[in-house]
């Protein structure tokens, strides 16, 4: 039998067609059934974030494409002597520890938007939407276990001060906390004991979500120490996902269905791609060549690839035993959305 293009692996066909413009995608879909399925799959494709790496000294910042591993360098003196706290929609949220100054910075447009000084020694901080939006809210939180309180501080571009308030809570201090995410007018956070909280900034209410408790499956394995375990909260199109990681064990992913957490398997992940860093987490639903993978904000061997975990292959790439969470997600890097035509 003569070989046919229809016999190519579907993943290879998807990769080829993903580089076509729309009109050529449509033409290719008419070739045969397998090409039609591949063309339809990649016709609407999410855009993956890039890895931004912060130097230990100097003003040169690296941007790396996790797919093609292209490298770009940006000279950003505006970020001198500041620490990154969060990233969303292409914006960075930065803080200067000595002066307690907090500001937004867009590394692509070089726009800088200042906020009032933040006196709260927060453990997590996030913002709802780009600071150019009238609806942008910044939330910083700090838990005070001895007093069973959480301190919440909010601000917005143009404000002259942060508004700070304490709320009662019963979160245990030794259980690690996830990053903050914004979903439908509320900020959410999750801890490894299985508790999901939210804060609604308009009415300033702090609530416990009555979902089934989802304790970290690695907590009960006492040979793991806490710095080996981490929890990440991810939002996509109004849906919440939680991912637990522990040393070199398989990442465990769960999705919230009507106040019930359900584990996502290789078949039910449905091609999701998760990007995790020390500061933020991103999820994409249609990256044909990166499906069913978790990408961590760390270089692999020879700095040529990100460390990743494939649910299809049930292994890390590269193969290595990771002892601590910060080895997979070091504080010197995070994921950032890039403009469509910037590079």
C-alpha cells in the first residue's frame, strides 16, 4: 500500500496545520477525514504564556517561549531594586521592599502605574484585571493564626491609600496556601487542608465556600516535609481547578463541579495545559501541541526546555527527582501573557 498523508500521526498533523493561516487551514481540512479533524481542532487556539526570568542583578530580563524556546532580552531599568509579586494579562505587579512602594508595570509597553505604599506584610497579592480598567482591584492578604484572623487590604489605581480590615478565620498556619485567583467579582484562595475561601471586594465580605473538603493527598504521607508540597489554584472561563504537587510525584489535578471536587485523569483532562510558577498559575484549553501537560517555571537541562510533566506519558521531562517545590518553581521566574505582535 502506498503511504498517504492521511496516515500521519494526528499530533504531527495538528502541529503542521497549527502554523497555517485560517484560509489555508480550511483548505487543508478538505484533504481527508483525519486532516479535517486536525484542522478543526487547531482552528481556535489559545495563546500560551511565556516564561519571564528575573536577573539576580542588572536590568536585563529574559523572555522564553516554552514551545519553540525562542529567547528575547528586555532592558528594564524601571524594575531595578524591586521584587515581582504577581502577573496577569501582560502586567506585572511589583514591590520595593525597602520603601514598600507597589506599582504595575507592563514590560512590553513600558507603562508604569503607581499605587500607594502597602504597609501590610502580605503573603499573597493579586489583581482582578489590567490596571487600565476602571474595575481593577488589588487584593493583599495575611493570615494571623494566633488570633484566628485574616488581614485583607485592597486598593485600586488612582487611590490614595489601602483599605485594611480583619476577618475571623480558622485556617491552620502550617498548611500551605495557594495563589490568589479572580473569578466572577471575587478573589479565591485554597489551602492544602482543603478549604476554599473567597473575598468579594465591593461588599468587603470574606467567606468560606461550602464545597467538599479536598485535603492534599500528600499531607498524610509523613515522609514528605511541607517544603516539598505545594498547591496551585487556577481559573479558566469561570471554572476553578486545584493542582497539588509533591517532590517528584505525579501532580494531582481536581476540578470544582457544583461544590464537589473531582479528580481529573488523563482522559478527563481533555487536553488542558497548566502553567505554574511561584507567583501565578495559568490554564489553557486548546494548545494542540502541549496538551495534557503541566509546565513549571524552571529550566531543564542546558536551559533548552521548561521542566514539564506529561499526563499521557506519566513522567517528568527531564527525568529527575525534584526534592522541593521551589526547585520546580523558583522565585526568579513567572509566566506572563505576551502581546500578539510584539516579537
